[in-house]
C-alpha cells in the first residue's frame, strides 16, 4: 500500500502534458508519461438492444470500429494508440459477452502491430452495475459477482489495463449536488466513496496482478462530471461544481493507495491532482469529448494529459466516415501538436496557452490551473485520512475561489457569489472529528436510498 504525504510534482512548471515522474511502460514497449502524448480512443455502440440474439451484430459493430480506428491511426502515422472499451451494462452482467468483444479488440490491435508496426494498448472498463440494486449492495449479489467475473474474463482475454467508473456513495451524492449540501457531499466522498474505493480496488488490483494486466485507475465521473453537467445546464452553481471537482480527487486517490498505477481514466477531470500527488500518468479529455458531453474545460484539461481522449463516441455515420474513425483523426492532430511543442522545447508555452484560454472564464477551469492544482493538492496530502482530506479540500478550494475572485482572475454573477458565501459557511462548520461528523450524517441519512452498513457505517 502507498501512502501519500507529499507531492510527487512540486512546481507548476513540472505539471505538463506528456511527462510523469513515474511513467508506465507496457509489454509492447509503449511508454505512457515518458515524453509523448498518445491518443486514447473510446467508442461504443449506436442505440440498440443487446441480447443473445443481437450479440453477432454487437461483435460485428466492435470489429468494424476497431478496424476503422486502427487503419486511420496508421494513415496518420500515429506513434502509439490506446483504445478503451467501456463495457455497457449488459456486457458486464453477462461477463462472457464483454470478454468476447475484448478478444476481438485485442486480436485487431495485435494484427496492426504485426502488419503495420502500430503500438496499441487496450484499456477495459467494466460497468459498475452494483447500483442496479437499489439501495446499492456493494460486496455481494449477482451484480457484484458478475462485475468481478467481468474483470477476470476481460483480463484473460487481453486487457492491458483495467479501470472502472465506480459509483459507491453516488446514491447520497446525487441529492447533495442538487441541494447544495456540502456536508452530505463530504460524507458521500470522504467517507462512503473512499471506503468503497478501498475494498473495490483491493479486488481490482488482485485480479489485475493475477492475470498480467495493469490496475490503471478510477474516475469520479458520477460525482464531479454530474455536477459539471448540471452546472453547464444552469441547474447548480459553477462554484459548487468546482468545489466538488477538487474534493473528488480524494476518493480517486484511494485507488493508487491500494495499488493502481495509472493511467487514470479519461473522464477523471480530477486527474491533474492525482498526477501531482502520485506522479503516475493520467488520461484526460476535453474539446474532442464534445461528442459525449459539453464542458467549460475543453483546452485546460489538456495541460497535464499523458493520454488525450474523446470520452466516448457512438458508431454512427458522419459525412467523412464512421464517428469513431473521425474521432481518431481529431485526437491524432491534437496530440501531434502537443508532441511537436515538446520536441521544440515549447511544451510549457503551449500548456500555458491552453490554460489561459479557459481559466479566466469559469471557476471549474480555474481549479485546473497548474499552480492552483499544486497548491490545493499540497493541502490535500497534508491530512492523513480521506475525511480530513475531503474537508481540507473543501476549505482550501473555497478560500482559493474567494482569493481569485477578489483578484479578478475570473468573474462571478451575484448568485454565484452568494453561493460561494453559503458554501464557505457550510465548510466552516465541518468538524475535525470524523466520528462526530459521521454520527451527524447518520441522523439525517435517507435509509431508503443508502445501506450504510455496506460501507461499514453503523448507527
């Protein structure tokens, strides 16, 4: 087990795309974080039913996608490629189906490596189907068992890396976002999600090590990206989404404490914090992820990326060709520019332009500024436990947002400013004593939505 009490990256200039203090070298020699940014292409099916009857079409769709992507990567002289296969729920619930698709992707990547010299890697991300049971059951039952088997079979079918978008604690956090309830958010992230991550990642690391795969990383997509999307639709304040974003780094860090070694998942916008703390490489997404969701972070997200992703795109026909192939081209040109800047000794210059283009327009972008990441990440690791780290993250982020607003580093509306004050009052009331905090949260928890005993919380 790793324990993080200081930063692996201590200065903003060292937090830059393509370079990580602890690069990851795969079996085929592809090194992530060693100086070159690679595209990570993520694709999925068009709207269709998945059943035993339609599995032949499912296999055909994935074969078509991976062949089109690899062919375009070769045409564009891409130096290396990571493909992520995010299993849809049906492909996790019936683990053999997900493993069949994994094998198709593995065979095609190997063939392009042999015939064209394309160094390709495969990340496989089973779906966290545990939330299909309501309230979620985390360590037993058919959804948990099938998820574990999915990890095992996909690893055996050729996954280089294993990841997940885990959702433990989300059943509490969803309401916390909508109600602007900082206490409930800290409880969901710093207590529930962090405890779930510890046990979940012990399992994933064990499966990966037993089958020759790499335990890569998690994402707080269900927490931070939910808040970001709601803020983008003007349902919740942007300052609230920014605070949540920094707090999510704590629960995602648990995966690395339990044995994950990166790269983090693309939709983990908390990735720069993970990179600054652990030194492991990260995947990020931004402008080219608009096919999946909108965000105010399209350029700044690229500042520290070691893999640059499109999030996920459906296999639908566009004018130029199939959408996954189009996304491959978009990513290829994006990373080509980044790698040219690095080769020219101008990586930090390009990074600063990417940062400056977004950071002054939204507090969610501000908290991804390299200097801000280094400051706040340092605050996080100054605390010893997930609860205290999450509490510290909230306090430090709110102080940073108040400082930046006063310095006119970004502008806030009157409503946003009032929310900044409201959240600050809530944060000031968070107790240092975790047991005291948990007792208070137990008293107000909606037991129809959460099984606290699944997290080891008794009361």
